[in-house]
C-alpha cells in the first residue's frame, strides 16, 4: 500500500512539474525569448527619442514621428552613427544586438536616410519585436 501511495505521489509531482515547465516555456516564447533575427513593426530610433515617443499621448504620436525624423551621420565607409530621432518600421527584418533592457531591444535595421538606406543601430519597443521562426 505504501508503495502504491508513493508511486501515485511521484506521478502526480511529475505531472505538475511538466505542466509548470510547459507554462513557463509558453510564457518565455511570448514575453522574453532571445533571438538573433527578428521582424519589427512599429517605431525605432535613439533611446531618448523612443522613450519620449512612448510617453507621448497616442493622439500626438503621429505628429511626434513627423517632427522627429531619424537623422544619422554617415561616414565615408557608409557607416551610420550618432543617430537622433525616430522612424517607422513595417515588418523590417533586423538583427537583434542587445535584449537586456526591460522595455526596449537594440537592433540593427536598414533605415532610409536622406542620402540612402543604411544599417543603423536603433532601439525598438520589445512588444514590436517578433522573433524569426
């Protein structure tokens, strides 16, 4: 009888821990999964500008986007740096650079600037990032 009770208890513990691991896995896949390549639909830009944009009332965000277009310095080698402002991204394939911030992710995305399209390191809100499958 003790053996049957111990076996039943062990099976119950195994079932509960398997269910808990599956739930944790499902939460990780949607909330904080790290990936190397992702797609972004939303906004991206310098950390300060993205924070300002996110704190702007939704009725004023379109105007904020137009008034603060992204601008970068481009070197002779074609490297963009010193970016300020913000841009809109529509299902843009990006390389994930750093995912350590709570609310934003640093990515490298191809961004249209005044003088061409260049890879630019920008931050994007985490909720706008979808890992490539």
